[in-house]
């Protein structure tokens, strides 16, 4: 697999997986541990070549559990880390994702969705991991999940996933799909110089004064790295501000509230979307991932026929962007939610709809992509 140097502003033919890797490196990723699995293997292969050249560390582990475990350990050592997998491997990672959420360890997990359940359709596309990305890990904690629909977005959202992980001291999931990962597109990558790189907050007090989970007023405690002279305890148990296990009601309640509040306070900053032809739209399509690309073509075809239809493309799936979605539910007669599953995100749309308009679902689970023609037919039915 060739890896030509890409200059900023140069138009290149790029696979989605390579765009993901380049976005991670631009954001400062310097550690990758993982295990090969279709259709995410190209990310690991590219990391094995590109990461050492950037001064980073690549390790192929014995399985997906070890992969995310090594990434968590490297993050505790101060590195920006990533691992990538697909559905079956993503299932194996869930306990460690829960641990990272509780211990507040930044890490980025890329899940390239494929047909399932179980081994399913390894070489085919699907969007069946949407709810798993939010609720797959045990316990009650927030999750940050972004969903690219193109090679360019795979670059940009992977880059931003690292910023989110560092900003909130949280695991962040990049939820792609086989089509986005394997499609080669002509793209111009943005200059990293114009993209702000965020780093985790660091302690400024002496080591003997450091409490690793004490809220400094922002909801996000500063995070020392192992090896910097700060000794602190890390556990998946409920813990006090010093990291030691506790079951005191006041301490456990405060910890859980802070884990949620540090993200919920910024909901207004997490409304990541693109809207097309939405002005005066009587019917809106809400889509994400590769289906959003097909939906964009479908609404353009519909507009040529004089049908007032628009598209809301979601780039942030979790937290669910109800602030963005609700105004469209209030202004449209019908909202169509096409998905390559049996209706996972549409459940969230229905939850916040509360009778505002009619919700129409379009579902496909045979491993083939929803086409513009199929979405257009559903749009035309909505106007019939």
C-alpha cells in the first residue's frame, strides 16, 4: 500500500482509512495498539507504517482487549492514543471503554461498522453499532461519538475526536462504516496549522498537593502523566478525589454528577452537523455516515422535481443533538430517517419528536448501501 507524501492544499486520491490515520497523526496521536479486523485493518496497516515515521509507537496486540488496554496505559503515560476495530472487536472493548470513562482516561476508538450480528457480513457495510456506541459499555456514563460520511470528514472528525478526548478526559468513538473507510475520493486535506490542537489539562501544583480527581471548577481535573513525579491511584471503582475506592454516598454522587456535567454543560458546543436545502423544506431527511451521502444526492434529485425537501446530516451522534433536531421536527410535515439498520437513531428522533410531525423510517440490513434512488422513492411517497 503506497504512502505518498501529501502536501497541504494538494488534491490527492485518498481512502477513508488513510484520511483517518492522517487526521490522527495531525492531532498528535503517537501511540496505536490494535488487532486486525475487516473492514478496519487498513487503519492498523497504515499506522504501522506512518506512526513510527512520526516518532510514535505502534504495537500489534494479541486481541482487541489487549489493544485498548495498551492504549489506556499509554494514555496514562501522557501519550495521545488510538485503536481501531469493527463490530466483534468493538464488543470486546466495552469493559475497557467503561473503565476509561470512570478513570477519565483520554483515548480514541475507531469502529468501522460492518454487517452483523456476530461475524455477520465482514466485507459489507452497516450502521448497526449506533446504540452499542452509546450504551454498549456497562454502567451509566456519557459518551462522545462522531460519525464521518466522507474521507474529508474522516480526517476532520478523527482530528476533532482527539481534541474531545483531551478536553473532557474521556474515551471518544469515531463511528465510521465500511463504505466511508474503503471509498477512495479526490480530496484536499485542510492544513493542520489552521486546526487548533487541544491537550489535556495538566497540574500546576506540587506533586504532594495533587488530588487527581479534584474538580478545579471546570468539571475536568488536571491529569498528570505517570513518570512526571506525580504518584496517584487509578481504579475503575468509585473513588474519592485522591483516586482511592469509596462507597460514601456524598463522594459517589458527586463523582457521577461531575462525569455527566463536564459534557452536558457543553451541549451547545457539540451540535456538529451540516444542513442542505433546509430553508422552506416541508420534508427533512436526517442521516449520517455513508447514507448521508446518498441522501444528499436524493434531495438534489427531489429538488429538481420541485419537491421542497432538505437534509440534516449529523456528524455528532452522541450526545444526541436534540437542540438541532427539534426545530426541524417543528417546521417540517414529515422527517425521514434512512439507516442501514432496523432503526437505531430513528428511535432518538422519535423520542424527541413528541408528536410534532410524522417520522418515516427507511431501513436496509442486507449489507448493501442505501441508494439515492431508494431514498428518493421514500421522499416522493412522503409528498404523495
